[in-house]
C-alpha cells in the first residue's frame, strides 16, 4: 500500500493549495474564517508531507488492487478534511458539514446549505471547488482504473490503450495528464463564454464547474432562473452534454475520427434521450393548466430539463420543472444516467443498452433457437463475460437500493420518500429528491434526518461514484490474499 500512501499524500498537497487559495479569498474579502482555512491547509500539508517523506524512497507499484484502494481512500478521506472549514465558517454542525462536503465532492448537490447569501464567499468557493474536483476524480477513476478493469462490464478493457495511446502499464498519473487539460480547458472555455454573456467571474466559474462536473450546486440561490435568457441556458446545455458524454467519444471528435464516433451508439442514444424527453417536457409546459408557456420558452425549458436529468446534473430551469414529469420516468432516467467515461452518475447508458441487446437476443432465440448472432453494440464487441458483469452490476445495484431504502425508511415520512432519497443519492442527483413529488407530504431535508440516516445517504453517494462492485471487491479478503 506504499503507492496508495504516496498518491494520497500528493492529493492532500493539492487540496492544501486550494485551502490556501480559499484563505486568501477570505482575507481579501475580510470575511471570517481565513484563519481556519489557513490552519487546515497547514495541517494538511504537514500530514501529507510526513506521509510522503516516509514512503518516497520505498518501492511500491500502483497495481489494480492498490488503485481500487486509492479511489476508496480519496472518496472517503477528502470530505473529512474538507468539512473542517465548512463547519467553522457556517452554522452547520460537524456532522452536517461532513454531509455537505460529501454531497459537494460526489457532485450530488446541496444538502443543507440553501441560503447562499449568508454563506461566506470563500466557503461557497470551497464547496464549488470540491464539486469540480469530484468531477475530475470521477473521470480519472474511470479512465485509469474502472474502465480498464472492465468493472461492471464497462466498455472493453482496451479502452485505456485506445484512449491514452499507451501501454498497459499506464497509471493514474498518466490518466491525470490526459484528463486534466481537457477537463480544465472545457471549464475555462465555459467560464469565458458565460462571462461574455454578462455573468460575474465568480458566478461564471461556479456555473461552468457545475456543468462540467454535472453537479447540482450553483453559486447563486436563484439558480439558472436568475440568468434566464436563452444564451446562458444554451451554454449550460452544451457543457452539461460535454460533462455527460464519454471522454473517449469527445477525443474521437477532436481528432476527426467521425466514422468511429458515429459507431459509439451510447452517446447518440444520450442525445436522442435528451431530445425526446425535452420535447415531452416542452409539451407539458406548453399545455400546463397552471399557466402555459410560449412555445419558444417551453422548448427552451424542456430541453434544459431533459439534459439536466439525463446527465444527472440536477439543475432545474425553474421551480417545478422536474415535478411536472412523471416521477417513475424521472427516476428511471437518473438511474440509467449518462455515458461511460463521463462525470454523469447512474449505471450508464452503455450497460442499459447491453441489457436491452441481450433481452432482444433471448427473445429472438425463442423463434430461431439455432441462430448465431455476434454481440455488438455499434462498433463495440460485447463478450459473454462483459454481459454477465453488467447483469451482476445491475442486480447488485438494485439489491443495494432495496437494502438502503429499507434501512432509511424508519427516518422518512413514507417509503416513497426513502426510495427516492436512496436512488437519487446513488445516482448523485440530489436536487431531484427536493422536487416536491408529494405536495401533501413534507419530505425533510437530508440534513434534518437522524445521524444514521445521514450516514446511509453519504454511503449511497460515495457508492454511486466509486462503483458498488469495487467496494464489494475490496471487502472480499480472498481478493486481498491473491
């Protein structure tokens, strides 16, 4: 585990740099909490430096098992450190601050902080930075660890070699060098365009980070409705799609491999889902009995709602946009989620497509039992091993949702509320829970729940980002003995 300690220390050092930046912002704005940010940064640097110096000369290779452990350490450990300045600069208790940090880092959305005007700017910037960093870690984890290992039947194991143009010895460092320029470049481009459209720089950075990380936390309490003209919504739609589509597919487009890109059906299906759901949402808004929207505004809001749900971003164009759709449809959409190798949550469209493909093959075998058909999804071969892994992943996900729902139900006003809370936490799209699905029943904020219920939801959020099968594999001591 030497490599895990070394990479964890490096990550903590980067985290300390962002803490120091937040301290400088707090000093510049003369807000309380600069000393807390600075002290947390110093303690983090001291701890990370001690660990790094202790292991820097010791051999340690980051093999697959160590990479799984590293992802687990980062997803669990970063929110613990991040919660310290949040608790010190807000009215939140340490438990609530930790839950807020987990929600921000997993890009699930705000849990307890809703009155953003009363949150110090440095603390809000820290939460937005956590959200953006969580999207980056999600991409690096998929590209360097989960995808190449074929976890849960993710696109074939040669994806890493195709994506990185490197050997099988590619490490997390190589993946970071590939992902960071694309992710950071897209964030800066989105920020620049939003700034040109009239946003202040801080808000533009926050909106851009939310779009690319497909996170639900925005720097303005009014949300997207406060910047409701078409230009801002159009920019957010484009970059939410960038965040929700495959990094591999984006590289194909950038390198002009258009024929190969057209063979990646997963991303094409994502666009089709956005258009279909957007038209349905626009039709509901256009003919709403509460007050019909004009056709252009209905199409604008409908498409934004669809993209936000399919990419599991969770930003509503206006209050009630999600609740205007059937709750079953919304939950099915966010459970499936976006594309593989993206920052979107859910089980991924690729897995859902393979399950549909296998179901159609089994139905066809009833008519032609001796027929032999290749298993392909577009240009991607689907092996029997991958298909089994995908069905196992689906079964485990459903089992975990059921178990966590039963465990959470005593703390909720209804079983439906517990189910929606667990599913949205696992899909990392928390704002869907707060969409007022049962107006006659008051669903509590997650921060108002008992401590054990908050732990369950935090576990679901982390599992959604870490992939459930990785946790099961790490819990299998037989795997460690190998």
